[in-house]
C-alpha cells in the first residue's frame, strides 16, 4: 500500500510592534486613547473584563464602543462590534480605516496586546470586503507593547469572504 504524500502549509503573519503609545503616530495614538477611555465605561459586571474600541473612519470621524455583557451571555456584544456596527449605522457609506482595542481586567494585569475574538475578526473582514480596503488593527494590553496589523488578514488568514458565495 502506497503512502500518501503530505505537504505542509506555513502561514506567516506580521505586525508592527511599538513599545508604547508615545511611539505611535498622532492619529494612532488618538485612536488608542479613545479606546482606552471606553474601557472605563464598559458594562462587564460578570467577567470584569473591560474592553474599549475606537474606529477611525475614512472621513476622519472616530466612533467608540465597549463591551456590553448580559446575564444571558450570548446576548452581550464585544467592544469592536459595538463600535463598528454603530459606525456603519451612522455613516453607512464610509469605510473603516482602523480599529483600536484596549483592555483592563479586575482579575489579572494584561501585559500583552489583546486581539479581537473570532467573531469580531469576521466582522472586520466583512467591512474590509465591503469597501475593498484594508482595516488596520491597533491592539494593546493594560501596559507594554502595542501591535498593529495592516489588515485583518494578519489575524484571520484563509478567511471566508464574499468571493466564495
């Protein structure tokens, strides 16, 4: 019996890494600061994991959001989706240029950058596909380095998109 030939696929992803917000350009620092402010008003009484997000639109507007928990867990919503959906509702024909994410937990110190969850990644992919423009993702923890992805493809390789429908 012949052995089947197996090959491997390696996927490399790349981020720009900054040591602090002081190293970011002015617009990225402003966006991250807006996300950090939203952390303070997140509704997270169950997990005590507070997330803030800020979305920079192509028209220069910044729209913010934070996570909204509910005792019926599936009924809550992540900060990234709150901000993106609100931006889309208020500015339906304006592309998203960047999304910044910030976090704070009452249980642990998050010293590495937080990335969006899988559901949020797919939503970001949808908006990249809709406007056919990359969306930069700025990720931070409570302290430490900041990662910036040039597109959702860095976080969601082999993503599903409208081209398959």
